C-alpha cells in the first residue's frame, strides 16, 4: 500500500478513537483532544501526500 493510503486509514482510525473517547468522557477532555490532534496530523499528512 502507498503511504498516502496508510495515513488516510490511520487518520480515520484515530478520528474514530477520538469519537469513542468523546462519547465515553461526555465532553472534550485532554485525552480526546490528543486523539483529535493525532487524527488531524495524519489527515493533513495524507492530504499533502495526495497533492504531491
């Protein structure tokens, strides 16, 4: 698989983890913020790779 596909899949996985954490904690807590940040980083990297 290409790196851009791997990064896109990982971004979705981290976004799902953030959603689960948000629902479990009942709000935006540090742990869910971290998952969202990691998802955003992987998503931005994937988007950059797709545009190259």
